[in-house]
C-alpha cells in the first residue's frame, strides 16, 4: 500500500464518511445533525477533519446555499461503494454463522398495504438482522420498478404475463361489490352487475390493479362498465361510497372494519366476489440475495397460516 494511502486511511474514519454522506444527501448540516443526533458544530467539525485528511474541500457555500464540489462528487461515489461493501460483509459474515442478514427492499401496490405489515411481523421476528424497507406505490410505478430491477420483490395482484417474471401466490384477494348501508341497491332482488353499475360506479384510475380486475370481469362477461367517477386511491373510493356518491368494487381486506360495523354492505352480485391472489413478484433473471430467498421461503412455508390469519380478521362479515 503506498505511503500516501496509508496516511489517508490513518486519518479518515467511517464516522466522517457517514456524516459526509448524510450532508451530501440532505444538503444540510442542520438536518444531518438532527438525523444523526449531533450538534451542527459537531457535523461541521467532522466535515473539516475530512477535508483536512483529503486536502480538498468537499462542500462550499454560494450565498447561503450549500453545494457539493467536484471532489465531493467523486468522494460520494466512492463512499457509496465502501458502505455497499460493508453491507455485503455483514451479509457474508452472518451467512457463515447460518444467519440471514442484509437488506430486503419490498414494493407494495396501494391495495397490498393492508396485507404487507401482517406478513412482515413473523419474518422480522425470525430474521432480526434483515433490514426491511417497504415502499407503497401505484401499479404503474410498481411495473416500472420491476422493469428497472430496482427492488427485491414486488407485492401485487395481477401479474403481467407479457414480461419474464417469477411469481409466488401467497394469499387470496377477494374483491367485493359494496354500497353504503342506506343505498337503495340493497332493496333490489338479485341485482345484476348492470343495475349495480348504473347506481354510480366509483373506480380507481385506469391501470390500477382493482380497476384491471373489474375490467377483465366485464370483458369475460361482455358487460358494459360505465364509470361515474375515477378516484386516486382505494381509500378515496371507499369514502366516496360511504358518502353516498355511488357504489364500488373494493378489496375485502381494505374494508374489513366498515363491513364489520355495518356502514358498508356487500351487494350479492352473480360472479362476486372476484377472486385473485396476492403474489410476490420479481424478474426471472434476478439473482436472489440471502434475505430475498429467506422471505420467499417464509411466504411459501406459511401459506395456510396467512389465509387462516386473514380469515380470522374477517369473522362476522
């Protein structure tokens, strides 16, 4: 190792690099202090020591705004590599001891947010060294992230068949036709889907999973699907139904409390509830990390447990 590198290693600390990366990401000494439990002078001191070791400035103020220098950009790229290697080291050391560690990046489509927390409880207990991050996005964003291979696993309902994807179905997903308790549709005898839709069909935007499931049903049955109003989330659709704006088809697990309280009621339509499955999806060519393999194994080993758990939540409706 060259002497200059030896001196550099002797003067740099991981703490300095950690503080630098936080300032680089937040562009703020004060925000870094809040995030890391440091005073602003302590953050400034760590950056000054880093700049002294490197003998170049990594940040500069123009007016009152903080900017990263060209040297700082080069450093940020290298620091990310260093911390990635440390994460790999943690994973590999844990593997030697028969443990699973590292990160697990999950993406859940909007409707899956009612499911994922219950899945994770048992997993994090049995794999405490896995750092789980969950992002909730719409279906279009989930598909984009799948295509770009940004995450480990995407939790979604309808899996595109035109893409080379692997999927593991792990939980039933019922979509229920509902109206508020006072809606006149409940007085109809054996209402048809056409009558139901004419009562004012509220729906998610085109491309969403629940909208796509309903569109597929209408295509298969050769039925019209006149949408009165599009709303941007299942919660917005649910509240529209509660407010008496119309009727809707919603994932059962997203409206369990309202069904149990009786403020929403299922409408008995032929062909309903629509039955789909929640699936864990990832690109077929992806090389799974130990944490990803452990999560997929956990899902596969607990299929009956998940369905029993959610069935118990739906008792009385």
